[in-house]
């Protein structure tokens, strides 16, 4: 790989191209993994939802609706940056975890907790996009509602991906004998809460989108 490729690992995620990020995720020699992929996918989901909301707010809408759309636009814009920042934090945490394992350090439990928590941050942010998409279904036109479905699909998948990463770290904590004082039950509860929340919301968004774009295909099959 070129020096530019290696230098980009230290760059903020927002400053890396998708091509570079994909190469880095596939590269086993550096610690860019599923958390980065989830954060990037969720950031794209936020962009897709933001497109729909921006177009919706250009129509003649009541002031109360316009203000809500403007607030959702601001939040989605912020989420894009927050997700990329969270992906960068996840990379740093993964670096520290792998270093701890290589050195057989006595801080492995702390590193596993940090890895689980960084994944949960990504999952929370991604889940918020699904909620925003669901809340704006009525404001999307028939021509833009598919983009809202895209946002919900990407965000739900990113949430699940982040929860997979959180779960493996919690499972490793449970299997270790070096986790005194760590509230593993609380970590498990948050994983289950986010999974239940998105599991209930995302399918309803997709069902509504399919009914709008193809009334003959109610279940999206």
C-alpha cells in the first residue's frame, strides 16, 4: 500500500474516501473493522433521510410541520458527523484492545468494556435514524419515500452490526475471570433494548414504503 493509504488511517473518518475505507477494513494489518463499517453505513443512512426531509420542506407546509422538518434536518446533519467521530473512536478503542491482548496486559477487561461501549454509541446513533425515518413517512412524496426506506434499511443494518460488535465483547467479558465490578447485565440490557426498539420500528418503515411504491407488493417480497 502507498504512504497515503497508511497516513489516511490516522485521518478523521470524514476525510477518508469510501474506497480508502473499504481497503482499510479489508486489510488485516490495521485495526479498522466492523465498527467503522457500521458508522459509515449509518452516516450514509442519515444523508439519505436528510435528502428526503430537505425536499419535503421545500413544499408548502404548515409552519409547525416546517419547524419539525427543519429540526430533523439539523439533527440528521449532526448525526452524520457524530457517527463518523464514533467510528474513529471505535478504531482507537480497537487498537487499544488488540494491544492489550498482544501484551497480555491486566487491563483486558477495561478494554473489552470500552469496545462494547463504543459499539453501543454507534448503535444508539444509528437507531435514532430509524426513528426519524419512521416519523417522516407522511412527509415524503411517492418519489422520495424509497430514499427514506433506504435510510431505514441502512440504519437498521448498521445498528445490528454495531450490536454484534458490542455483544462479542460482552460475551468475552462473561467468559473471562477478569471482570470484577463490571455491570455486564446492564450492557446486555442495553443491547437488548436497542435491538428490540429497531426490530419493532424498521419493519414498519419498510412495510409503509413498499405499500407506497408498489401497492401490489405489501410485504416487500
